[in-house]
C-alpha cells in the first residue's frame, strides 16, 4: 500500500492507495493549477503515476467503483 500526503491551503490529508509500489511521476501542473483535481480528475487533474508491485493489477474503473459504493449493480 502506498501512503501519500496531499496538501491543500488548510489541511494535509493522507491518501491511501489500494496497491503497493513506487511513485514514478507526479503532476507538477497541480502546483500552479490545483483546481484541475476537481475540474478534470480523469484527465489533466491526475495526482501521480505508480509502478505497482507484483505486476499487472486489475483495479475498478470509476463507473465500477461508483456502482460498488452506491450499492448498485450497474
């Protein structure tokens, strides 16, 4: 599991990744344009790229995760 700290103007929050690995890239554009995280989270608002331990891992898509946490089967 990766533990990353995400800092905003008022708070530092821990971000827990569902997989372990190594951070290989950080989105430096967020330093000057942090609103990208909210405005375009699946495009230009990405936080980091990671090399996952243990090879390929199947993660849920955004739609699958939304269905899981909402209790829906779609």
